[in-house]
C-alpha cells in the first residue's frame, strides 16, 4: 500500500518534470540500505551520470545513512560540474522531502548544483 502510494506520487511528479540537455533531471531512488542518484537527459533518453551511496561503505568508519546521502549529493554535484552540468531539475521520486532525500539535495546544492 505504501509503495503504491509512492508510485502514484512519482507518476504525478514525472508528468510535470522533464530533463533537457540544458537542464537535466536529477532522479533519486531510496532503498532500505542505500541511496542512488542519476542525472538524466529525457530529451535524448540518456543517463549522463549515476552514483550510489555504496561508495561510502567502509568497515573502519561507520556513518549514518543520512550522512552518506549528504556525501553522495556532494560527490554527484562535483562530477556533474566536471561534465559541465550546473543547473538541474530535482526529481524526488515520490519520496517526502525529509531525512535522506533532504540531506542529498542539500549536499548537491552545497556542491554547486542549482535547482
């Protein structure tokens, strides 16, 4: 039931959001364990960049899922700027703008992306 409601919200959001060559879409997916981010050009149907929070998995230093989401947003922003992407459209994927989603977005903004 919860997943079905999220998918309905996601469909409604995606009906209004389009990523172009000048302003691609930053889409996120949240699993129980990790967060995944992709920058997508919907006009050409191409994924320009994709990262996951798996890169911050370390046995020595434990970080929370929210902290890793913020670091993921920062890292994704750095790589996007290297590709020449500065402005994006944020697609929260039907998730509420709180917790890991908010940390990810703030990290991306801190990295230099403009929403």
